[in-house]
DNA sequence: TACCCAAATGTGAACGTACACATTTCGCCG
DNA sequence: CGGCGAAATGTGTACGTTCACATTTGGGTA
C-alpha cells in the first residue's frame, strides 16, 4: 500500500550523516556540542536532523556511555499523597538545577515488584536512586539487593543500609503530645497510622514516650489507615469512650474525619476536646477549626536527598542520617482541657 | 588499595556464561525463559546469576529489540494532585495487568522541558505514551512534535491531535450550576481555575452556558489558582459583594477555603449561601458542611486511556474522543436560597 | 612556496544483548 | 549398532551510539 517500500525504521545517525554529506561522527559531534565544528557544518546537520525528525536513540547512548543523566526515584507507596508528591517535586527541581532528569518508577511494596522497579531504574542507567518507601518491609528487601549506584533512603527504618534523610517523626510526635500535655490535658488518645509504616510506628513511639515521661496513663492507640474516612469512623467509636480530652492524630486527614465526627455529635473543638494533626498539608489551615498540627518540611527532605547524592557520598563512607526537625504549628483546634466527650 | 585490580564493571551476560561454563546464548535463553533448556543447565546459570549479582542491561536489550515493555506517562503539571495521582495509579494498575511497566516523566509545561521529557520517554523506547497535560499550550507544542508511537491525551483541548480521554468538564459544570438553579438560586457566582487550564476553561464555559440558558444574569467569574488559600481569600473578597446566594467553585479545595471564609464571617452554608465544588476528592465528604460536588471518575480515565493504547488504536484511524460523564454528589452544602451574604 | 600546527572531519572499535542460523548431543527406533 | 530427528547448545551479526585515534584541511609563518 505504502509507496515507500522500506520498513518504517526510525532514522539513525548514519541516515543524517548521509543526507548531510558528512560522517556519522560529525553528526555525533553536533549532538554533543563539540566545539571544533564549522558553524555552517553544524547548521546543515541540524537542518537535516529537523527534516528527518531524527532523535538520538537513548538506549544506544546509554549502552556506550553508561551515563544517562537520570536520577531514579523508586516510589513504593500509594498513600501519603501530599508528602510524597511534594518530595518528588523538590527532588525534580533540585535534579534539574544539577542537570539531571528524574525517572519515577512506582510499584507495590512486594518483593517482586520492588525488584522489577529497581531493575527498571538501573536499566535506564539511573546514576543514583532515591528510595521513597515508607513501609518497613521494603527495606529488608533492599538489604538483599545491592544497587551499585549511590542511593538515598527516605524515612528508612534501616539506617545501616545507606544514607537516610527523614523528618524526625519521633520528635514530631513528642512535640504534638507535649503541646497537649502542657495545655493541661492528662487524657490524650493517639490515633495511629498503619503499623507497617515506619512513620506511623515512630509517631506512636514518640507519643508513648512523651505520655509515659509525663507519668500519665498510657492507653492503647487506635490503629488506622490514614484516611479521612477512617478518622471519621474512629471519631464515632470514640464517642462511646468518655475517657479523653485530647486526641493526637497521626495525620491531618484523619484529624479532618475526626473533626467531622465530633462536630456531628455536638462535641466542640477545642472547647470540649483538643485535636492535633500531623503533616500540615495546605488544607489544614482551612479546616474547621483550623488545625493545630506538626509541619514536615517535605521540600527540605527532597532537597537534602538530592544534595547527598550529588555530593557523591555514595562512596564507602559510613551511612549518613540527616534528620530534619519538625515544627509545631499552632492553630485553633487545641486549647485547655474542657468537658471531654 | 583494592585487591581486585579490575575496574568495577558490572557483570555481563558473557561473564555469567564463562562462570557457568556455557555460551552466552544459553544465558540469554535462561533470561528469556526459552523452553528448550535442560533444567539443570537453567539451574546452574540462575545460580551464577545470583552469585555474581548479574542484572540484564536494559539499554542493550532495548537497543536490539526496540521493545521495552514500558508505557510512558508525561506529566506536565504540578497542581491538581489528587486527580493526576489517581489517574497515574489507574494507569499503573492497568499497565501491570497487561504486562507493562510505566515510566513517569514530569516536567514544567514550557516547550523545551516537554520536548526533553518526551525524548526521555521515547529514549526508554516507551511503546506508547499517555500525556497528562492540562494546560492548553502543551498541546500546541505537541502538535509540532510527531511521536511515532501510539499515544493518548488526557483532557486535551486539541481533539484533532490524537485519541483523547477526558471527563466531560463542560457537562460537569452544567450539572453543578443547574443544581443550584433548580434549587431556586438566581444569583450564582463562579470561582474559576487558572485560565490556561483546559478544564478550568471548560468548567467556566459550562457555567456560563447554563446560566444564560436559564436567562439569569451572567456575572464575571472570579479567576483563581485552585488552592484552598485562594478560595479563602476569594471568600473574604466576596463578602463585600452582597449580590449572590450561591457559589460554584471550580474545585473542592477552593470550596474548602471559601467555606472557611464564610464560616469565619458568620455566613451559614447552606442557610445563607450554597456552595458546590468539583472533583469529589475523598476529603470533601468530611468538610463542614459536607460538600455537594461533582464527581470525576479518575480511575476510569486512567483505565480507558490504557485500554485505548493497548487496543493499538494508534493506527492511522481518526482520533477517538472518549468522554466520561461526571456525576453530581449531593451532600449538605447546598439548599434553597437564603438571605445571601 | 614549503612547512607546520591547529582546526575540522573521518575510521575502527566497543558497549551488552537478541535473533537467525549452525552445530552438537542424545534418546530411540528399525 | 547405525542413523535419524528433536532437543540442547554454540557462533556470527546487528542494533545506534560514543570514544580513541587517524587523517585531511586550511591559514599563517619562515
């Protein structure tokens, strides 16, 4: 049917060379901005490239140079959208500034998927890898899979595996809990995140430590899944327990659901019950009441992760752990103890 | 320093072959699950692969096969986190079911960046590309850049460029506006999204059409940026204009900010003013009051996009446009007209 | 005008893999 | 026990690029 008898092969460097009347090496020089080229030669080649719609074959380039200008990001989670998203953007910006692009491979957190995603990144000759994998088990898999490129872990449970950048979740949870205690609350409940999440575990530990340091009664945290919907259901259940005047939620979304449940039942926040969240997502300032919460500087996490990689600390040095301090953001959802539920 | 004098080259297929006492082709067969292999041979090769930590070089594979089992996703936006995120997950799941992985390239929406990101995807020999680029100008760039692989555009302004999958934003905006009008509102204001966004424009058009069809007075929409913060500021400004009893916000976050501003000023929703959002993000059900909004099925968008690609409709057929119907979700933020602001 | 050096351009090889095809091995039947 | 065919394994080549080195070109100087 086609008047062209040849197969629809993409043009390569030699096609361009032939068309422009130069050698393929000259074309290569044009592509790589070699200085020693007559301007008119460069011009002609560029024109042919445009005419033919030629695009360098990245696979061939990568094969021969084993360089790709790509930094891989392994994302082994779906939840925590805001934090992950923000970190990704920060990484992307920092990478761009340094002349790199980023390739994101997302995957479920089972062994096979993580391995495949890693292969995908390494296969693109990613020169460094950032691992965003907030679930503990992923790090055990990683321990068994040498990477051969510099890498940084975010929020790792295994500080021995490699360089780690993280917001100090434990400290953040202590800040939140201490704030409530300092307001005079003696009955503080914690709604935790999924227990296989490193951050959830650390936040719970921070809460427990602070409560026991204050010699208050520790009560078993409610285990949740970090959604607003769960917060709402948890809130409704809590209505049956009149044993608290403050709640520390492991993230802002859960707090939102909780606020909903309380409001629906006529429990006033903070007059009757105080609520603290975690993350300080942009919406938290507009919840009702505006939410007191713990701010995590996700941008800083992304930036530092990339800085570590670019400093080529991938050498055999001992793993570095950078902890970023969280910050208490005071709004209107907390106050002195009231009547409770 | 190193007792090993050889350079730290990654092992290749020939290293494995030598170590296992077979030819490199046999190793290749093991890697590609060839049927004609003695089980013990396969076993031995696999063991050597494990010992050496060998990983197939994806670049070489791609170079020779020009296949990659990768579907590229170009994401040229940062806002609209929830929608984009959900679509990405749906694409990823559908891709995995079909035996593909996805590679995500994010970029700013300027010409150079988009082109680079495309090159990055094509360079990985992506066999198909999904373009998530809600800003109009990106599509003009795309029109000038032939892709040579099947591709699908999401929310495209240019239906002529290729297959398009989108939620019918125009219809969604009409649903929202009509709902308010049917409740008896005659003074409906629209808070729009950024005007270079295709969806924002379509929603505004839907609003304008519905209002003029009802022969109500059209008033100039407020132009915003889709954040809760903007919604809050817009809400405070609206307090000076006592010329409306209902507001249609172009997304849920803006609506949240608006609710905040109104509540702060003692304006009751929906008693005094009704508010409708757009998107139905999971939190919308827990806002106060729970938000009446327009649901977009982002999962469906992702699924259909991939289905289109997998059906290899990339052939020269006329571009297909698949419109997904949005849906009105009634909650508590709307009611019969009240006193207004 | 011959010569030399730098600038400009060209040639051969290699990267690691998969495909097509060639060769060897092996069990089984006549 | 020879031979035959299928199963198992090996050899040559191509993919598209960059690097190292070789060669040509050109302008200025002795």
